[in-house]
C-alpha cells in the first residue's frame, strides 16, 4: 500500500466561489484538505508517501479533447498574479471568439475559478493518478491517491465542480491498455457528471449520489432517464434525504455488490468525504458520522480486487483527518495489511 501525493497541488489557490451567486464565499477547495487527509492516512498506517512532481500534459489528451486542453493552457498564460478567470458568457460554440470568452463553451458554471497555476496543479494531480496506476500494474497492492484538484466532474471537453481533468478515467484508460477490466465506483456526495461521459464496456461507471436536480450539479430534470437509455455502461442510484450513517453504509454495501456482479480486475474508487453530515456542500443533508467511514473502508477492503482510491470531494476541515483515519483503518483491517 502506498499513498501518492501531488507535489504541486498547493499552487491551486481558488479564493472565491460564486456558485450561489453574489457576493460569493470563501472557496472550500483548499490545499489543507490534502494535508489533513494525509495525516489521517498516516495515523492509520505509516505507509510510503510517493511525492509526484511530473505533469500529465500529453496523457490528458488520451481522454480529453485537444482544443479543450489547449484552452486551459492558453488561458493560464494570460492570468497574472493573483487574478482568477471565470467565464463571462456561456454559449455552445465560442471558437471564433477572443480567448477570454471561450471558457464559456467549456464550463457552464461560475464556481471553479482558474488561477495562474491551477492547470499546472491539475496536470500534476492527473500525473499522480497515473503514477499510482503504474505502481499497481507492476503487481503492487492497492493505493490511495490524494488527487487535488479532484476530477469526477470533468468531462471530455468540460470543467467545473472544482475539477479540470478526470483522474479516474485517465487511470482507467491506462489500465485498459494492459487488458484490465475496470469498475469505476463513485461514492462522492455528488454525481460525477464528467466521469459518466467516459464509461465503456470494460470501464463502466457506477455512482451512488444525492438527487441530481436538487443538488450540484443541478442537471436537467430528465437526465437520469436519458442516461439510462443511452449508455448501458452507466449505473446511477440516488440515496434518500436525511438517512443515517447506518443506512448510508448499508446503501454503499448493496451498491458495491451490485456493481461487481460484472467481472472487474481493478476497482477505481472515487471517494468523497463530502458525504459527512457536516459537509458544507450538501444541499440536502444526510447524517453520516466520521466513524461510519471505517465500515465504508471495510466494504472496499474485503474485495478480491485491488483498489485505487482517488480523492474527490470533502470540505469540512474539522473532521477530514478523522474521516481519512477511519476509512483507511477499516480498509486495511479488512485487507489484513
């Protein structure tokens, strides 16, 4: 078991989140998230921490559109000092517009500002996921990847939800090159609306999440129905409002069992600690306690597959260390590591 740490994640310093409109609030996607979670992991097991200092600038083109990646790189070069970029207008095709306006065809919200070094940090986060992939392909055991920025809201040509590149499916793409069958299981509070774009027969996507129209990313009312009919490799399930941690754990256990009815060599887990009952990003609260993550960790620890655990959400800094400690303790005890 190794922990993979993105060396440049702290370069990404978003200041204001405008998701709820003006005047905005202090951004929750802060670098201390990673440090707190790492402390919790090390409390559970003093494993090797692999510090990754590379960028996946070429590799992201394996799954993301070239013009999208080029835009992110170009707009980064235009940002000075502590300035942040948020698209000022939103259209389907702004390719003929000045660079400053083009972001509005790659992003449909105003909660994910781009700073001067944000894309460097995102490319480093992607490289960290790929480093863990290489480790596991060498026959090593499971890994925990402290991906920041997170990735599951990033689509083929779309950023948002604090995400720029889809770390889970970058890893899946690499595993598939070596003939592995993958199950991407997402238990973040929010649906990974980016991840489901990449689902395939050998890398299906499974998400247990809050209602998609009353919670971020506030999708079209008919989204689930459309998705179910258009992509047989996507399985979506919503949990009920107000459930206890005990019920949520039961939901996760049953959902994972259902997901793994199809064969898989490796499980990629998009793990969000934003299911914690005190997390600020919940619009409809569920009542998961930090201690419940021990049982959730054990659900994945008992699997016969090795597991790549990728960090997605989780924003209550008071409890992040404890959540990570409980999750990893349960996972390791079940794996008997």
